[in-house]
C-alpha cells in the first residue's frame, strides 16, 4: 500500500524513516555528490554527461536500500518528493544535522517505514 501524505513536510519523517541506516545515508550522500558532479560536467563539458546522472545518483542509493536498509527506495512510489527529500538530506548531512531528524523520525516510525 502506498503511503499518502498531504504535504512534503508530512512526507519528510516517512522519507527519513526509510534512511535509518548510516551506511544507506552515506551511499545517498555519495550518489548525490556524483550526480551533482555529472550535472556540472554535462553543463560545462558535454551534454552526454547527462546520461550518467541517474546512474551515479541512483546506483549507490539503491545499493544502500537493498543491501543495508532492506527496503524499497521511496523513489519508486514518490519520485519528486523523494528527490526533494534526498536534496534536504544531502544538505543536512553536509551540516552534520541529520541525526536529530533520524531521532525525530524514529519516534514516529520505530521500526522504519
């Protein structure tokens, strides 16, 4: 069954609950970093780099979900909100502020989403 959320702010704790394992979050950080680098290469070097963006972005993230988190990526059910969630998580990881979001999400989803 697909979770229904009225807003991105309502979706966010669910998204975080899909990313409780630190290895999964690290792989998302890696994938987002590589995707941003590929986007920069597409903008400055060659548009062909655009083909690389989804591979390097989703590849590590999906490994994190299937191998560490043992769940299905939220992208499959909520593609746009998941992209927005990934960018928010990326920014929070850069600033070392993701742990408080994880703890808040654990209170709502004690066993993950």
